[in-house]
């Protein structure tokens, strides 16, 4: 295997990068700010360069692995570059249609283009694969059962503030997502939610005190039934992948919802940026202020209104001396994907987080070393 090229040392990047740097010296770190990268990983490597696509291209060799921790709009361009130079690619972002179109080219060159290996998407996929595989192999499995599947994840303040939310980076992406339509399955039918705040519900995690949150569907959940190997013909009553927020979030954001709903993102990006800047100035994380990540994935099967199978995975983590919870949990699976490519555990082509039971079990065990709480709860 060749050299690892890690691009970006932003807020969700460093713990995973440091993990790899402690394992091998054959890593080139690329970042727009040389000083920033040196301050974060300079104690482990001197091979740090100012990011430039042309310079990256000049340094790429066959069998290298490129990790893109840049904004999503960079990924396809860099992945194409990887294919041209017979190098592998890793990102934590969702697989776009443009990324999916690279599948054939990656297969021809026996290259792995691995995406969706962060927190959400990423760790949530691992939990989902575990639960579906466990259910299919349980004595409770019956194709006539009714299935309820819920996956909620959120990065939230460890100490609640008036706005019920804080930002680790520019709020622009969060604001744009509020304009996006969501699709899920409720009561056996597809549910289209035009604005996330139209579908906010209360949700209790399976903790000792049954802590409550507000949740809402996010993006299009429906294609993930296939990704999680739901069988054709299953009676799916509920299938939701969504976002989790602190109680009070909907009320605290009411004025923001009104402003966002009135915006035309094609012509009023300057107004969106203004809202973003204001939110950032009032609600950003202070240095060393702890964040919190809560992720809960559950699967339930019933027949004749009697529970046959009910298990859930709960992750609860917060910032500590090893870094923010978000940074640890986004970057660890990225590093694990790099390690898996080196060990030739990832099939060629464009793929998301692995579903092999052995890899899922191993990765979740390592996630447990970064999260203060990681539990599999059996309520069957």
C-alpha cells in the first residue's frame, strides 16, 4: 500500500488523523493553513503541506489513499483524481449521484472509494447493519412481522443554552438543511415533510432516566432500507432517519424558521449568510467548552400487536481532553476505513460504511473506546 494523503485538519478531523500518524510515518497532511495544521499535528509529523489540487496531483502515486475532510463539493473532483492515478479515496460524506457514477471506473482499477464513514452517516450505519443482521438471525425473525426502525442523531451542547444549540463551524449548512424536504415511512406509508420543523416529535432515549429530546426526519430515509438489507415484502410500519435536538429547540428557533422559510436560496444567499453570521457570533462553542453527541438506533418487530424483537443501540459522548465528541466520532471511522483499505477488507467500487458483521463488531468496539456510553439494549 502507498502513502496516505489526509486533506483537511478542521474541527472534525484531528483525532482520527493523530491515530494514523501514531501508526505510520507514511502520511502527508494537506491543509489550507500550514500554521494551523502544524499546531494540531506538528508534534507527530513534519510532512505538512499547503493544500493545492495541482500539488496533490503531482504527489499521487498508485495505491495511495486520499482522505478528504474538505467540504462536500470537493469530494467528486478529488475522487476522480484518485481514479486517474489509481489511488483509493475516503470521505465521511453522503454518497452523491456524481460519486455513485464513479463506481464503474473504480471497479475497473480495483480501487475503493469509501464514503459515509463518519458519525452520521457512518456509526449510525454500523448500528443499523448490526440490528438488521441480528434480527434476521434471531428466532424472532418472521417476514410477516411489522417493522419499526428509528435512527436519530444529534450534536448538541453539553450545557444547555438559551438557543438550545451551538455551532462548531459555520451555521450555513444547518440553515440550508432546514429548507430541504424529508421523506420517511410512517404508518406503512411514505411521509413527505416539506420543512423539518413541521414534524418535530418528542423522543425518549433508553437511558436510566429516559431523557427526552426533540426529533425530526432528515433527508430521504427511504433508500436506506435497501442499504440496510431490508427484504422486499417486509411490512415496514416506520422507517425514519432523523436529527435529534434538545427539548425547547423548536420554540427557540421559531424566528429562524420564519426567516429561512421566506428565503429564496437561489437569489438571496447574501441574506442567508447574514443570518448565519449572526447565529455564529451568538452561539459558537467557546474554547474547551464540551459538546455532546447522542445517537440512538432502534429496531422493533411485532406480530398481532405483540413484540417479537426489540433492540436498540445507544451512544452518548461528550467533549473531554481527547477532543470534542463530534471530532472523535467523525474522524475515528474515517481512520478505521483507511486501515481497512490497507488490510484489503473493503471491496472495490463506491461504497458506504461496511456491513460485514465482523467489521461492524470491531468498529463498534473501537467506537466504544471514544464514547462515554455505548450500549446495546434488549427489550424483547
